[in-house]
C-alpha cells in the first residue's frame, strides 16, 4: 500500500533528534527520505546502547530512510548533493544559522537547482537575536521557554527539567506538519517556500494554551507562577501509585461518590470548577488521605464505575503488558540479522487508505551510497573513483 507521501523525495541533512524524527515521520508516510551523513555519521549513532553502527535511539529516529555518506567539504561530494537536490521536493537542515550558506547548501543555492523546492531550516533559537549563534540542546530550550520553571518543585521552588527531550520531539512534529502544509500549498500554487522553525518558538507556542496562559492578558504576569504550583496529580495507594482527575461537576460528583465523601459536594471551596482550581492544594491533600487506604486495583475499579478519569502509574517494566497498550498494538517487534529482535512503536496515526508503516529498519552508515550514486547517473567506475577519493563512503556488509 502506497503511503500518503508516496512520490515525494526528501533530502535530510539533519542530525540528532528534531530533524531526524521529522523526516522519519515523512518516511513513515511514504516519502523517499535520503539521509546525508558525514563519514563519522550522525552523532546519535554513537549515543546509547547499540548493535553495530546503530544505537537504539538511531533506530527510533531514522527508520525507512536511505543513508548516503558524502563529504560536503569536497567539490565532488557537494556536486553529488546538488544532483540529488535537483530530484528532490524537500530539503531539511538543522545547522546553526549561517552554516548552510557557508557550506554551499543554503536556500538560494539549492532553489536555483529546483525552483519549487520546500527548504526547511530548523534552529535552536531562530536566525536573529543574541542567542541565534549559540549551541543548543533540549535542556537549554526547557530552561529558556519556561518549561523548567513550570516544573518547579512545589516546596522549594527549584526549577526542574522534564526527564525526556520534549522540545526536540515537539519541534519534529511541528516541522513534519509544516512540511506537509507547504507541499499542499505547492500542489495548489506550484510554488515552493522556505520554512523557518526554531525549537524555542515551537516550545513557547506549545506551552501557551496552559502553562503560559496567564501571560495572555497584560497584567496577568503576576499570576503566571500559579502553573508552577500545580500539583502533580499522582496519588499513593496501599500498593503503588495512580492518577485521578475530576474537572467537570459530574466527574467531581463521581469522585466524591467513589471515595465516599459526600460532604465535599457541599464544601464551598470545592462546589464549583473554579473553586476546585483555586483550592487545589487542600482538595488534593484530602483526596490523598482517602486514596492511601485501598489498593490501586480497588480504587481504579471504583473510580471507573463512577466515570472518573483515572489510570495506574506504569513504569517501563510494566508498560508493555498493559491491556490497553496491547490492544492498540503500538509497540511492534521486528527481526533483523545484526540487531536480532528489537522493538519500535508503529507510526501513531492510522490511515484507512494510505497506511503509514515501518517498512525498513534504520540504515547502516552509507548503506545506500552506491545505489543512490547509481541513481544519480554515476557508473560503476565513477562510483569507485568517487569512493576512492574519499568524497563518499559506502557500507560494506
């Protein structure tokens, strides 16, 4: 079954997480994504548990791609890239601002080869301003966007990082959506365009509807810290932890019934949605006092029977065995020679006609160099000469 983006070719000049996951999403949906790597490969190939030249993280961010290793500092390597771009619909790069132009792969240069090109620049902070040239990793964006402050410890006020790379992955999703929108616009107008996306912009936009909502109206800044004081909605039971949420009046009634606390319904602190927000610390403390008296399974059964949103807190060792996760079949097992058995999540969105799928494992470094050079018109002798010059590298099994 052809994917929704079948026939679209993407030249992926990105490394690490934000760019590679964005282009992997396009590859999952049928695009031909060609990952251009230096001889040392994407740094993620060397970070974390690995088998051969592929780490677990590399597998999770680069499936369905072909790997072409080119030395873009050489004339031959740059010339091969330009031949490839002439056949492409999209180019994605996440170099620091100005680097692509210095390398000879800036928008103007590549658009001359393909006028309707979708050219995507992903940066940490944007292309202007005092931080534009700074190096960036996910924690830096967590700090600058307000996310670390929103996660501050309630008792001490010490900011805390989310223990997973949220800005990188959010930027990836934003980039993939923007690329699809640009392709749709090109289909209507025949014109390509330049998409500029910073991790900082993506994160602030994402946080605004809840974490930064107090900044919406001028003068509300003094209330912005309220989000930092929000409880974490994790409750200890006799044998573990669960989460419980009651936002609407019906859910609050259900919670009071499940916990056998009818007096809370008449409590002026809690009898309106806004009151329950303002008096959240007291409300949640009272809830915790009750929930510690039964097991997680008992409470979850009672809460479900009263239509109260709830779930167990799963850790990595129990997540795969949860019946809902099993029913969704989101995690798939695969087999591949050097890797043996490995697991990856399938593409999250399910299409009825143009299914997204993991068709191919993430490539070895330079696995497709020979075949891609042949597609670009290099004959066998020229490919051998190219490889011998050091301008390219091919994986030899």
